[in-house]
């Protein structure tokens, strides 16, 4: 997958691991993009936006404007 437009995406990482390479980006249309390592993207097949928001395993890093 080419690099998606992450403008205004909310980014999540595994809680207590803010420096982890894996990141999940929730787009405004609730699509979840998994970033396996910097620059490697794929649409998440298992995790939903509500799972990332509602479970304490994931911590919100915030939106990434201008990314």
C-alpha cells in the first residue's frame, strides 16, 4: 500500500510502549491503517477504531498533522 494521507489521523501504540515501531492510525472515516514499521502501511483487517479507543491495551498518541 502506498503511504496514506494521515492528515488528522489519530495514532495509537501499545500502552507503555510509546517508542514501539508498530502504530495504528485511525482515519476520519474510521478506517484503521496499520504501520508495521516506518513507511510500511496496510489496512488493518482485525482491529477496529472502536477497539483501539475503548481498550486500555492501546494508548492514543494523538493526531499527526502534516505528516
